[in-house]
């Protein structure tokens, strides 16, 4: 189960009422910074912008590829560890606005994590250290440390123990 806080709304759907939950000016600031960041080829500058202006927690040497879309309303609820790669066009959500309620949840992505391109991470999930998420995955639940997950719906493909056994069998032949 994802760790989200649920808030009921009355009347029109929750997205119609979003500015009762988050400031219009905050959304404009976040949208502007994220739009610049999506196209920035400099990972250091992108991480600095996100840490400084969005209060995202981003670890050392973490790479958010081109077109990565952090949450535009609650980016401060996204935490990414050190030396993690988040692939092209991935969306990281810390909110979801539904008809009769909206939900908020922290997204915790560990260190040494690899998230494949075109994935979507929903609010309230934790991706453990050293995990791998294959491309085009909808991350709707936690991914244990060291595991490989993928698909839609997402499932655990290999546990950390199975991944360790595979690494022992698969000795890479590096080309220089």
C-alpha cells in the first residue's frame, strides 16, 4: 500500500479546486523551474535549480535525464539518494487529484537506483537502494532494495538475492 495522506473535497472535483490546496504562485514557480530543468543538459545546474528553488532532496552525482518531470505542485516531497539515474521522460508524482479527494505522498528513491525511461512513479512509494526499474514502468508500490521491477502493472522481476546470483554469472567483457 502506498503511503499517502487523503483529503476529501466538496463540490467540484479536486483538481478544479487545486488552488485551495496549493498556491497558484507556487505552481507557476515550480512549473517554470521544472520546464527549464527538463531541457537543461547540465546535470549539476539542474540539480542546483531543483534543490535551491523547489526544495527537492537530490543526492550527490544523481542524474535526472532530459525531460524528467518532477511534481509541479509538491516537489519538496521528492527525495532522491546519491548516484541514481532517472531516465528520459520519467514522471515523479507526489500528488494525485481525484474526483472526491486528493492524495499527497512522499516519494523516496534510494541511492544507486536506475529508473528506465518513460516510467511513472506515483506518490507514496519507496524505491530501495540499488533497485532497478525497467523502462515504461508504472511504479504503484514499493520496490525493495536491490530488486529489479518492471511492467504495467509493475511486478518484481528479480529479488535482490536473484540479482546478486545473476551478477556472479554475468561477467561483463568491457570494450575500451
